[in-house]
C-alpha cells in the first residue's frame, strides 16, 4: 500500500500507475462477468418438478410391491 501510494503521488510515473490500475480493475470485472456468463450458458437446466415427482411415485410403488 505504501509503495502504491508513493508511486501514485510522489513519482513521475503516476499517470502510468493509474492507467495500469484502471486497466487491471476493469479486466478483473470483465473476467468475472465472463466467467459467470459462461457458467450460466453451459449449466444444464434442472429437471421439471413433475418429472421428479413421477419418478419418486414410481419408486414408492415398486417398494410397496416388493413389501407385499
């Protein structure tokens, strides 16, 4: 932190340091947004609740038949 403050306020490279800081910050934000978008685009959608309920009912029927 001390080095960054010194580079920004007390050297002739302050403009370059600020430009690099802005570039890195924006690149990080865009990288995170891209990662979230990729994850949303490639994740499979969940099964509808009706299919899950039907499967559970079938399993329960099979278990009840086995017990009898």
